[in-house]
């Protein structure tokens, strides 16, 4: 009886493993959009190089714990539509981009008109709604914003490249101006996010935080565009516990910016720490904190509390062009509060900017 019982248990166990393998522990392969629905039934998904037809979205709704391996370049055909071009969702995902290029076809859409005019553009190009890790994704020629990140749980994003440098040059639609515009690297709204070791070449914000807590942006390289931004902040938003450290910002109009909408109410920006960053050749504003967005130095609102903005740990060095403002602060009456220790912010090269309605900055002079 006993050997028979053991044999039965072994058979049952083998059957259970086989059933589990058939349900998810397979390898799905995607070589066209036709392969997606079957591939996402597996917890390993390999993506070969292929071209996504114009006006169609490449979307992955992944099983929890899925590993994605990108094994070839993805090209998106062009047409006038709002996108996105790619969207992925899932929990505890390992997304390995392997530095294979995702080409959004930006020159077809660019004309120095951004999102407000001209050709309708896919915006954003990539929506990433995952927790887990996202590594070595390489985007070129995003039509507008490259990434939108809204992580459902903790997420580490490493080694990503966004190369929109072709947008620095005129094309037939841009009237001898740089063709790319509104090509943000990524906008984020989420909690418990680490972004590190990115390389960004673009014409708008490298980082724009819309809301969230416990966000780290570290050891990234940002060239061109509008630097590292918090905001713009609208009403009923909380941003807290943000660490911006070890980044290099080069040839940007702005280097480090916090911007809140003039009309915004019931919002908070707090506990933002800048540590050991370097900014070179800033062309407009080095550090800009303004509560009059979209104006830089207009009449500020005071419906957003900005508190505890820190430059005290590890020297942040900023060099501005001679006609750029090194530091400008434009607070609403009574809305900039707390501890603003700026003793490790070192600026040079540019003009002294105004500091309005803020008597809490300590340890810093321009």
C-alpha cells in the first residue's frame, strides 16, 4: 500500500507541475502584434525586432512576475494620432530592454510646435505601469514625451536612454528652428520610485514629477531641454521625500526647477533634497522655484505650500551663462516655509536673480 501511495502522490505532483507550466511557465515570443495575446499568457516574454503598424498600440498586460526580454529593435510606423505607441502593465515585472532601440519616428511629427499645434503626436510614446525593475530601454526620436511612469508598487528604473538629439536641428516644418519640442524624458506620478543611470538628450524636462512620495533621481545625465523639474503642480497634489542626487545637467535652459500653477490650491511640495549635482552652461535659470507657472516670475499664487527644500548635503555646483539667472525664487505670500538650508549650493557665471517672499533660505548668497 505504501509504495502505491507514494506513486500516486508523485503522479499527482507531476500533473500539477505540468498544469502550472501550461498555464504560465512557458516562453512567449512576439514578432508582430498578432503574437501578443498568446505570448502574455507566459511569464517569460521575448520580443523580437519588428515594425508596429501605423496607428496601432503595442500593449502588454503581463502576468505577475513576468520577465520581458527585448531582443530586437522596435520601429513604429508614422501617422497622425495621439498614441501611446507602447504600453505595459503588471506587478513584479523584470523588463530587460537590452539597449535595443525603440524608434518613435519623431521627425515625422516634429515642427517646433510641440503639443499645442501642428501634427497630432503620440503623447506619451511609452506608458510604463509596472512594479519591479525596468532596465536598459533605449528610445530614439520620441514624437513628444518619451515615458509616462505610474508605478503600482516599488519600481527601479536603470540604464535608460532617450536620444532625441536629432530634434536639435531644423527640418522642413520648423522654420529654421530646432524641430523637437515638448520631448520630455519622462513624467512620473507614483510612490517608491528610483530612477538611476539615465542618459537623456532632448528639448524639454528630463524629469517632471507630477505627484508622489519617496522618489529618487540619481546619477543621470541630462543634455539640452529644461533640466530636472518638480511640477508643474496643480491642485490637490502631494509631493514629498524626493532625492535628486549625483546628476549632471548640461546646456539646459533650466537646471533645477520647482513650478506650481498660479491658481493651484490645497497642494504640498515638501522634503526635497538636492545632493552633489552638477549643472553646466545653464542658459536661462539655474535654480528656479516659482509659484506663478506658466510664467517664470509673474504674480505668484499661495495655494501650494513649499517646505524644506534642501541643498545642504554634498555640493551642488551650477555654472550659468552670463545672461542667465543663477537663482530665482518667486514664492506666494506665506507659502514657502520650513527649513531651506542651501549651504552646499555653489553658483557662478550668471546674473543674480530675485528672491521674492522667501525669508527661510539660509547659508546661501549669490
